[in-house]
């Protein structure tokens, strides 16, 4: 069955993201993966985007949750701000196990992140075919597509 178009308003997303704040404490990636799994079973989630700069959790536990999402055909797109090697390794593994993709972006690179989010929106709306079409004109889409199973 063809996927229905997703109503994606980039201005609304930008407004929402501008309200995000950083708070001290441990990362909550496991919680996000668990909630996504629950929603995928209940309502059918097509993809998860996670944007972060740190990882302080057990990588094996995160990998198990990512694998569950992979079995449900919910790819996780892990976008890392910065260059922390431990975070990169964990984010890459989550993306790989879920059938998603990993990409690093530079702090303050709003245009780069916008392109990556546009690529995920294309995937969520039209699947791999839509991402392939976009990859012909957008390097972010091509980078994600090259990693996906």
C-alpha cells in the first residue's frame, strides 16, 4: 500500500526547535527508543529522528532497542552535533541496527540540519523511492540513502 503524504511544515518545525533547551543530566536515548517502539506498534511510526551531542547510556541496551525498531521497519536517523567519538560510535550502531542512517553536522549549521530533516521527511512521506529521487539533487539525502539497508 502506498504511503500517504506527510504534512511537513518546515517553518513550524523551526519554531518548535527554537524552543528546545539544554538541561543537565543523563541522556534519555533509551527512553526515546522505547517510546518510539510503543508508538510504532500502536499507531505505525515511519521513522525516528534523533538530534544530539552526547550519549551516556549502555550501548548494548540502546542497540537492543534499535534492533527492535529495525524489526518493525522503523529506521532511526541519528544526527550528531559535534565530534565526540563515543557518541558517534553509539549513534552509528543505533542507526545501523534499525536500518537507518547516521550523519554528523557542525554546531550552528542550521542549513545542513535542515537538509537532513528534509531528507527524512521525504522518506517518511514516500519511502525509499522518494529519498532516491531527492538524492539526485540533495547531498544530505544521498548520504542517508547510502547507509540504509
